[in-house]
């Protein structure tokens, strides 16, 4: 196995009763890569992530990290869901530090990490606030900061900005990219928003409709920071759009 391969998915297959959802999916994710996965609505993108984290048992196939079977008890994996997952009874600072507390990080080390990520996502002055006092976008910043605080080997994100307006999305996407660059975390990001995929990714994996397979893997070499109005950005966005049409 190549040393730069972080995650390898081999022949992943998943059915619900007679409905075949994931059909013999195989691909690799490089260490530190930002991979976006797109496809038609309902094609099984979330099922894939849930299979990766073993929330679902798969019918066939193998998922490895660093050459070994993925094990959430051993591997440092973080998962950001579509729904806000802040803990309402904890402050912003306590929410962000929760994973570090669970992992029994030394208090000073944990405090330093929490302060660092709060600074990056602009939450320092809200450290003592509770989620009920925050806007939707600020809650999502808390969730992202909490994930990066533990410096995961692999970060899984399932349409985390789906409920936010366009301006807020771009702002949070820039913060996400800043955290990703600083930590070198490998990211698998599920989205139905093609423009978002082009803006964020190193590579885009385009899925088919059910039974879901991989239609194409597309490298994204656009220079950063990216502008949605650039002709090359628009061309790649249009190319991906053509690939995921239903017909």
C-alpha cells in the first residue's frame, strides 16, 4: 500500500432489504486530501458515510485506514452531521473541548487547543455563551471547531452547511479550509451543492443514482483562493453538473 493513501474502500456493498444502495464501490483517499462526494439526491451519499463509520453494517467490502481495518475505538475519526450537534447544557468553550475531555487530554493542552480553534473560527468572545444564545451559523462553527480540536486523522462531513444561506456558507467554508490547511486532516465531505464541492475540494467523486456506484473521479487543480466567477471554476462546475443529471 502506498504511504500516502489514508483511506481505502474496496468493493463496498450495502442493501436495505431488496434495495441495493451501494454497489461495489472502490476508491482511495490520500493523506491530507480534501475529497468531496456529490451525486443525485437520494443516491446513498449519507449511507456511504454511515457505512464508513460502521453505523451501518455492510453486506460486503472492506474499509481500511493506514492499511488496517478502520476501528473507531483506535482511529481518531470525527463526524459532523447535517443536524446541529451542539450540547445545549454546555458553553461554547465546553462544547469545543468535549472531545478532548473524553480523550483525557491534559487540561493545559486541551485549553490551548480550544483557544486556538476558537480564535480561527471567531468564537473567542462567545466562549461563555450557550448554544441557545447563538445563531445557526455560530452553532455550526462550534461543531466544526470541536471536530478540529481533537486533530482527527479523518474528518467526515455530511452536508454541514445545508441549512445556511449562501453568504454564511462561503464564510464558514473559508474557516473550514483554514483549519484543514493548519492541521493536515484528511476530509471526506458529502454535499449536494456542486459549487460548494468545486470551491472546497482537491478531488470530486461523482456518484450515480441507485444502485450507487462511482461515475467519475475528477481532480480539482484550481488555485486557491478560488473565485466562483472565474471561467475555469464555472467550467468544472458545469462538467460536474452534467455528470449527475438523472437522465
